[in-house]
C-alpha cells in the first residue's frame, strides 16, 4: 500500500472533499438564530447535529489518546437539547470541531504516530479505524445538515 496516497486520501476526506462537502461549507451563512429550529421530516435541529459531531469527534479522540476514558451513556450522552445555549456556544462548537479534525489530521501526518497500531484500550481498534469512523459519521450528519438547510429554506450555496 502506498502510505503517502493513503495519507492524502484520509486528509482530503477528513476535510470535506471528494464526494461530500465539509462542515464549514455546510454551515456557511447559516443563521445561528435558526440553529434550534426543527422540521417534522427530520428529528434534529442544526444545533443538535453540530454539537453531536463535536461530542462524537472528541469522544473518538479521547478513545484513542486518553489515559482514562469514561464511556458516555448511549445515546443520550451524545445528543444535546435542540437549542444552542448561546451564540457563543454555537461558535465554540464549530471551532472545537475544526480543532478536533486537525488533531486527527495531525495523527495522519505525524511519522511517529502509527495510525494502524492496535490501541491499548482495545486491540481490535486503531486510530485508523477511528479516523474512518469519523469520516463516515461526519459525512452522514453533514448530509443531514444539507437536507435540514433545504427544508428550512436556507439552502447551501454553490462555492
């Protein structure tokens, strides 16, 4: 396997590339004043989707790196209330998501970090597994964000 090619593909997909947009594009121009709105066709508000990504991404990082890992109750530990507590919380969540994606990109780019090594916590898991899980999970929920925007009448604009 060509490691440089794998690295390139993983970095591209973590950032929102190839067949899907990234979270920055999915949220660009979305008014925080509408972040708590829900539509009948979908179960979650934009805030719930965005904060859910933050919670899960951080949880996956902790799963790989934390000395002590505390499992959250599932599913309640991974989903917030429908409304953002404040505009600052909305902005901080977006910043945290970007920062956590950068952590995973750092794993990929660090020649001393073996992303395929078994984790101490569970030998059947690796950082690569958690990166792939993040890519799939984020892509799924970013798709929901795009749909929610359309249903709210605030569609994603072409870049």
